C-alpha cells in the first residue's frame, strides 16, 4: 500500500500544483474531489490516472478501482491538495480529453463567449450534456473547464461531454460552411427564440454575464435570438437562457 | 449629516443582526448591499427604510434618495454589517413585502419545496420574474428569501416579485379548488413536459436538489412532468429545470 504522510513529498507538491490553470494545461491533467465525482470518473474507463484517499476514508465497494493506482494520505495531505473547506477524503488525478473541433462527428454545439463564473460554465456543461449536445466550445475569456468549481458544477458531465477551447470566429465560420445554423443571443436585431425552427444540427452562442456576446461574433451568426422578458427583471442568468434555448432548439 | 464611527453604536449592532434569519423575521426588514441592488430598491418606491453609505463612497446622482434617511459610516462599520468580503460601500435596510396567497389576483405561481441552495432560490426568483409568473411560494426547508446570497442572485427581482412562505399542501389544495393545474416535477408516473398544453394560469412545483419534490406533494398534483435527458447526465440543476418549464408552460 502506498502511503504518503508529508505535505512536503514531491508527489503532494505536484498534485497541489494542479489547482492552477497553468499546471493543468502543462500536464493535460486535472484534480477532482469527492465520492460522487470520483465514482463517476471511474465509470468512464480510461480517464482516471490515480486515486488519492485519506487514511480515514473508506472506499465504497462499488468503486471500479481495478488497475487504478491508489495512494493513501494523511488528512493533512488531503487538506493541502483540496480546493474545499471540508474535503470528503477522496480525490483523483484525471486526464483531460483531447478532442479537436474537426473530430466531432455530429454538430450540435454550445459556443460560450467570455463567461467568467465557474458555476455558470459548469452548469452549462451539465445542461448541454442533458440536452444531448455534441460538444461545448469555450472561447476566449471563459473560466477554465478544469477549474475545481467548474468540475463540481458539471456534476460529472465533464467526464463524458466533449469540452473544447477554440477561436469562436473560426468555429462559427466553419459551421456556416457546413450549412449548420448558428444562433446568437442578443437584444438587438434579433427575433424571439420561439420563431426559430427546431433542427437536428445547430450551434447556440451565449456570452458574458454582463456584456453579452461580443458584437463581432453576433455579426457572424445566421440569426440572433432573444428570450422575451415578461416581468420586470432585466435579464436571465446565462445558464438559464442557455438551458431554455438548447431544449427549445433541438428536434 | 448623520455619521456613525463606532461599530459599538446601537444602530450598527441592530443592522448587523439582520444577517440572521431570526432578526429578519422579527423585524420584517432585511439588509441589501451594493450599488446595483440599492439603486433597484430605490426605484421601487416604498421599500427602502434607510440607506447606509461608507464615508469614502460616492452616491451616483441618479439615485432617487428624496425623503430617504441616509447615514454615513466608516469603512470599519460597513465591513461589520457586510456579508461580502469586499463591500462596495453602500447598503440599505428594506421592508419585506407582506403578501398573502389569498391576495394574489392572478395565479401563475412557482412552488418550491425544500431547495436549500441560496443561489438556486435567488436564480429561480429572477427567472420567475422574467417568465411573468405572479408569485414564488417557498415551502418548508427552503433557504430564506431575504438571505443576502439569495438577494444577490435575484439581481433585484426580490423587490418586485411577490415571494411568499407557505404550506405547500394547503396551497396545492387551494389551487386545485380553483381549477388551476398544478404540475409537479418527478421521474416516476410523469409525462414529458412537452406533452402538456400551455396555459394562462398554472402552478409549477419543483423540489430539493438531491431528493426532488416530496412524494406526498407529488401525489397531490394535477400531473407530474419530467424533462427528458438526452445525454449521460443524471439530472438538470433545479433552477435550469424551473426555467425551461416556466417558459414552456406559459401561454
């Protein structure tokens, strides 16, 4: 049994570095925490590199650990690598999915422009998964998909939903070449979302919490949509708007 | 000009107590923070009892302060009464709306059973406002509507959206007597949401993040609905589900 007691151990230092975006990008890995997320990741097969368990925690028998490296650690070590205030006692190191836009076989995609809140990004990945989208593409200015708060909000969808980073200008261009309608969300020069025909392939473009979608991107779309506000609120939360639209647009 | 320097001042102690649900219920008031929320509250007319401003903050000229008591305070006092780590320098004490279920003239309502996360409650109040609902009714086990995190998530909708507390069993009964359809959200004995006819009055019942709606309440509804999951995620966030359904069900 592998057991690490000291927070000064080289492996612990390496795990801890994964709390930074820089290290996650450098290594192509990320750290997840908690029983539910680790269980979901293990179900996916070849995502989990290693599992880290607090010496006081009990791994449920249903966890598919065959062939996976397990390291036991002290509570002190677990606290050091955790992003939460009360760690559950289990964590894992996972491989990031390597998917390119060109590799997507079907094209029902959610494009996200500069959404900064990790909870919003995570919830949109979860909703896109539920709505049967093929991929989520994060443009510039978005929170990192492998940020611990994003991962928690995805509730496990990060393990099966393809999430790519990309240049949205180029991607909108490529979608339009393939005759896939690209719907932006905007208040000006837009039609109500229920005026649009449902379709089997489409791209939905949503944007920053305060500023909305970048105007240059909106000028590139097939059509821009708005969701009517029937009451007095100024706007909808971007995750709510994305949910309403993804479910409405799909055939 | 009223000016308070000491955190030991009786008024400061009283303001600070409003961070507790108990004191909010006792006084029928609540505390809001930040320029956007205070501006929105002032627009509503007779909600704001008094405005509290840090001596270093500048109140924008557009704020409708006529007739409203303003007290200046030190940064130390502002920090003491604030729920945020970096207070914006402005706060206000507001009156809670006193609305009874019987007083609602129209009946398009969102019923919430035991949703604990303040962000989810706040987002649902904001979305209910946008979707033109007449009221949000919080059953037992819900986060307090006047919790600072709920208020922030409503983005100001708390000032114009009637939010009531109530016994959901009694309210569902009363709605049914009035022939208003009550739709629960559930996975069993339910139909897909798009099978339901849109209507001008309806009640939507959503429930706890993990457990869903209480079974006893589900047994009382006119019809229970589910939102299909087309991908691999286990469920939708309750706020997203409520958003999709409120927009879908309204005529």
